């Protein structure tokens, strides 16, 4: 009976050691271009760098939406930290994710400027092209605090992604 208890204890300890060991971290870098349809269509550019584990990842993103004076669409620069929850492995080359984050923003139009905090919510997918090269497609809704001209901003982007 003692040997069975000892064997069970060793097996449980080995299982605990495997479960507690961290999964290898992975990182990626994305350069993107996109569009915001709100309040009028204007272009976006940006850069995101992130890393994480099997299902949870973290990223830092910098983005700039250009202004459109004629349509009264302000420029918007954001810097945010985000948490991503993603599929652990690609499904037919696609890795899907949802994201939630926040940071700061600066909105400008003519001489008017607002700087405050923002939150964002969105999702997307990364498609493996070959090796570490992927395409990334993303949609976000930004909620701008303070007194912005546009309190909700939608952004779609496509980007080149390098996993390392």
C-alpha cells in the first residue's frame, strides 16, 4: 500500500511540475495600414509589438489616423497596451483573437486639440503566409474619454506581421 501511495505522489508531483512550467513565449511585430470610417473615411498607419503565451498575449500599439479638414474628421494618435485572448494554434492557417486595452490619445482638428485616455475593444485574425510571415487583420472600437469631437472611433486595418 505504501508503494502505491508513493507512486501516486510521484506521478502527481511530475504532473504538477509539467503543468506549472511556463509555455515558451512568442513575440510578433506588425506594421499596418487601415481606415477609419468615422466620422468620415480617413487613413490609418501604425505599429504593434507583442508577446505572450499559448492563449494570452500582450501588445503595445501606436497608431495615427490622419485628418480630413473638408469632412471635419480629426486626426487621432493613440498609444495603448492591450491584452489578447487567442486560439492556441492556427486553424487552417488562421489564428483568431479578441482584444481589450487602453492608453492615451491626442485628437486634433484645426486649432482644437484634446488629449486624454482611451479604451479599446476589438478582434481579428493572423493568417500564416510562410514560416514566420503572417498577414494580420484587425477591427477596433476606441472609446475616447474627455471632450473629443468624436467619442467612438472605429478602425479596420491590414498589416504585415513577423513572428519571432
